[in-house]
C-alpha cells in the first residue's frame, strides 16, 4: 500500500524512530536502491523523509524480519498490488522463499543433531574436555580436506 504523500517531513533520526529501522540501515537501503535518495533541506543539508518513505521502511523491515533477501524485497517493492501479473510474481517470490526456509530448517536440524552429539561427548567430569578435543580433531580434518565453495548464503 502506498500512502498519500505528506507535507510532513522528518530528519533521519525521526524517520528511524517512526519506522523501527536504524539510521544506518536507512542509509544502507538508500545505497542499495530500496529507498530513493532523499531530498536535503536547504538550510542544513539534512535528509528529509515523509510518510511514504516511513511506510516503505516499515515494509522493508517486515520483509527482512521474515529473512527475505534484499533482492526479494526489491522485487516485492517493485510490484503493483492492483495488477494480477504482479500478484502471480509475488506468489513466486514467496514460494521460492519458502523453499529457502525449508532448506535452512533442514540445515538447522542437522546442526542441532551435530551439536547434541558434541555435547554428549563430555559431562565435565573427565580430566580433559572431549568437546574441545572433538573440535580440534575436526579442525585438523578440515585442514586436510580439499577447499570447496560452501553453500551460497541466501541473504
């Protein structure tokens, strides 16, 4: 939803407070093209933000809280809620994101199992820590393994 432009304008600190997005992230989203570079006040060169900008920042924050990538957010921001084709594209974006979330959940379950196995190696009563021992063994084994590119991070 796009709000009607408002005559009210706020400096970046107030826009950050109203949107829940830090000033540093607002500047970052401007550099990334998710938010148009803002006009500057003539008297002191402060960036000025209006209600539409704050709404857009809230939209970005919501999508990022759902672990969406900047590209996914960028795609959703470019869509028109009144066009059927854009609705289909939004569904595609969310379907792809759901696939990513499911893959990540599987990775996290495997990580949890691995961590539980490590934790079960030591109860703290021995003369040395079997957890740290196992981690050192893994580090040595990793040094011998060929270096390959790991999975590409989503965000």
